[in-house]
């Protein structure tokens, strides 16, 4: 009878003796290493995402410039233009406002047969809702571009544009990622026939990233080269116009090594992206006593393929390296839209649009309805 009691007593004493060892705290260095790996992952993901969005925005602004000048091609002309916007965002929609100067061309300049022209495009955000968070920038921009182009003939336009973007966003609950971006893009448009054009763009950019979270500071630079080609042909019948188009965009981003005083360092990485777009759009014009109506519709399908090389994070406390595996991903979406543009007079316009978009993988349709009324004075 005493033997079972003695066994239970020995087990209890052993548990009491081992309790301090089991509850021994994990070293601060081990906690820091585990935390920093997670934060570094978030920082790297944010850097790659920022680089992609900045590049896309710069190319979109260049494409818009080419679309603006295309109507002037038959006369071999060109024109200065501006589509800058300063947007003020408050804590609610009622306190938000925008100051826009979109595609403004002085009448006396539009009458000239210009060969050389300058243009500006982009937007600046002033967000008072961010002012209370030190990890977010109150003033930021997704893209500003200043460019100049020359029409060398009725069929050829070439130009160059310099762009920039800057922002500071959050990482988790206590960190921030500051990004600065500058790019230079050479672009042009060639009309191979009267109704067929080929747009092209070739550019390079440099980015600086600064990550801050807790005790750790990390800086990193990135370089990027990118190119774009867009081909389209227009078909007309009476007042109806139909235009199929295709576009290909390629980019390669090289992320340099960065060092952190408390976290170690991450090796170089690269990301290759290819985006293919196919679509068609059509419209017609109707002139009435109430103004000019332009019903329009379109369909577009996009596929994006991205490959990111592997990387290694080495922690300064001597723990094992953390390896990022190389990854390849593909995504795509489809968009169908219809709408109407109503020009009541030279100063008053009304636009309405309905669209449906879906991811080609998950197939989750989303509907959007938008309307705008503008009065210029």
C-alpha cells in the first residue's frame, strides 16, 4: 500500500522540480528573430506591391496622353494639356473635395498647328484622416508625370515623360513602409494605316524603401525596367465605331540587399511580370436638341503572370537562416461595361456607367454603377 503512494509522491516532487525549467522564458533574441522574420516578410511584400502599382500608374498616364493626342493626328498637330488633380479626403465623404484641371487646352493654342507640346498628369492626395496615425503619410501621390512630345509627321509621335510617386503606409499595427519612386519613360505612337496604330513605351525607374517597426530600421533600393506595346484597329460604319485592341506589358524588378541593425539582412531578389490584355470597345454618337449623346460599351480580358525569385533572411543572433522559396503566380479578370456620355453644352457634361467584373479563377462577379455631373465655369 505504501509503494503506490511513494510513486505518486516521487512524481509530484519531480514535477515541482521541472516546473521552473518548463516555464523558462524564451530569450529576447529568439522572440526578436521570430518577430522580425514576420515583419520582414510583410515589408518585402509591400515593396513588391508598391513597385508594381507605381509602374502601372505611370504607364496608364502615358497611355492617356497618347489617347488625348490621337484625335489631332489627321492634321499633323499637337497640343499642350493638363490633367492634374488635388484631392482632399476627410474623415467622411461630406468633408472630401477635389480640385481638378483635366485636359485643359487653351483655345488659342488648339488652333495652331503645333509640333511640340508639354503635358502634365496625375493626382496628389491630402488625407486628413491619416493625420492621427504617425505611420501614415498625410500627403502622398500614386503618380505624377511631366512630359513633352513632338509630332514628327502625320503618322509618328515620340516623347519622353518623367514621373514620381511617394507614400508611407502601415505594416501591421506598429510599423510603416515609406516609398519613393522616380521613373523615366520614352514613348511613341505610329499609325501604320489610317485607322491602325501601334503605341509603345520603354522606361526605367528607381525606388527607395524604408521600413520601420519597433526597434528595427531597414532600407532597401530597387531598380526596374519595363516596356509596353499596344495595337489597335478601328472599323467604322456610318456613325458606329468598333475597335478591337491588344496590349502586352513586361517588367523586371531587382530588389537590392538591405541590412537591419537588430534583424540581420535579406539578400537580393527579382520579380518578372507579364500582363496581357485583349479587348474591344464600340460607340456611336447621337445629336439631339438636348445635346450630344455617346452610348458606348466594351469588354476586356486580362491575364497577369508573375515570378519572384527566392531570398534568404539571415538573423544577426546566429539563428538559422530563413529562406523565401521562389514563387510563380497567375491571375486574370474579365470586365464588361456599358454607359453613356451626355454633353449638354460646352460646359456641362453628364456621364453614367455600369460594369461587371469577375476573377477568372474564383468567378466572383462584382457590379459597379457610377455617375458624374460636371459644370465648368
